[in-house]
């Protein structure tokens, strides 16, 4: 969640490319935590998207749109980080931020079932 808080600060300061990058990494780390519940770990970013789809979307644990959010965030992050001419404007960043928040909300709800309180 700390990465998402940083993403919010970056977005509010109009640093849209870096906001999207931080939002993606928040979702990526949540994905890795989710994969651990299945005894899996992604070795690449593309692998994280693929494994999330296999273990969580295809099994019906998460809706398809949540899987698309993760893929969208990955693509936007790569564009902002690697393309010479990035298309990450305010509107694109706003959509990415909303998708990341929704992804994280669903991930947290799912992961709560694995927390044992003493």
C-alpha cells in the first residue's frame, strides 16, 4: 500500500508516468503475494500477469476485469518507463490509478482469508 500512496502523491504533482509506475508496482507486489497462496512465484512481469490469469481469473477467484487491470497497468508502466514518446497523460494516469486501486482492493479482500489472527 505504500507504493500506492506514493503513486497518489506523484499523480497529484502531475508526474503521471512515475505515478503509473508506482501504481503498477503496488499491483505487481500484490500479485506476487496472491501467487504465493497458490505456491507459485512469477519470475517476470509478464509471468505475473500470465500466472494471475491462470490461477485467479480462469478459476473464477477474480473477475476478468481485474486481470485486465493488471495487464493494462503493466503495459502503461512499460510505456512510461521505456518509450521515448510516452502516451501517459493525465487521463491515462487517472484510469491507471483507478484500476490499481480496484485491483488492490480485491487483492486485499482475497488475502484476508489467509491471515490468521491470534
